[in-house]
C-alpha cells in the first residue's frame, strides 16, 4: 500500500493523532468481541497482542474480560492516550500495557516470541507506505501453538472516507479474506483456517450518518 507522502508511516500516524482530540470511537471492534468470546468459551483467556492498537479500546476490552494484553502502535500519542484510558478504566495496570514501536521494523525485542494465545490486527490499513503483509507474517510468528491470529479488514472504504482514502482504495483495492490468506503464505501444515469470511455491520460516520459496512475477517489457528 503506497501513497506519495513526505512522511514515514510513523510520522504520518503520529501527526494524525497529535492533531486530533480523538481519532477512534473508544468502542471495541465487534468482530474482535464476538471471536474473543468464542475463543474463551469454556477456557481461561491467555496472552493477547493487539497490533495497531490506536487509542486502546480493543486492548482495554480484552483486559476487562481477563486477557493479559500488550498493545503496539506507531504513534506515541496514541499509546499515551491508550495508557491513560486504561488507568481511567480502573484496570489492574499489570493486565494491559502499551508500546510505541515502528511496525515497519522487526517487532520490539521486548515482546516475547511464540508466546501469544491471540494476536489481533483490526483495520491495519494505511494511506502511506506500510509493509502490512510483512508485519502480519512477523506477528504470526508470535502466536503460540493452539493460539489464533485474527485479522479484521475493511472490505471497501466507508462512504464518509475522504478523497485521499478513496483514491488510495481505488489504486490499492482491499484484499478479500481468501486473498489475505494467500498473501500471508503461511505453512498450511502449521496453520488451520478457522474463518475466512465477510461480515456486515451497521456503523455511524463522524457526522452521524448511518451506513452498512462490510468487513473481511480471517481467523487462523496455529497447530
């Protein structure tokens, strides 16, 4: 995914967060909530890694239902807001932590390898260059045997997307779930496809306009 920009992905996203009071809604991603509930049916939550955690809503929600969570984002401002939100929620701070790191580079050495029961990436898209597939492959290597990799993506740009986002989507179409799996090219002897589907949800835009959106959902289990 490449767009002409003088900014690196880290600088682009830091600027976006730093110039906005809030970027995201603060609500958990519905796909993540539904799947996390199914993964913990009859078993205790484990360790989770949230890639591109933004202002922390998904990571905080996971922590409230018992996961030990690490959230990673490019933006130091996003990580600061996420940390503040976790403290304000009254969570035990040992259950959730946030790390500012450039996901274009190898994931931070401070993250345990092959140790996460759930690695999730929700809407990990960027209008400036970001090696998304490489990031997801590296993240897959952090999934423990029996653990899951969950990727939730836009199937199309929302109707309220600005001209920059619409132009980028036209030049770089969003991957279907099957295309996502093919791009990852993970060893099928080590990975089982649990779900590769499109889910529909109702959403409300920044100006209150309602819309029906489609999300691509990929859930893989490491054998």
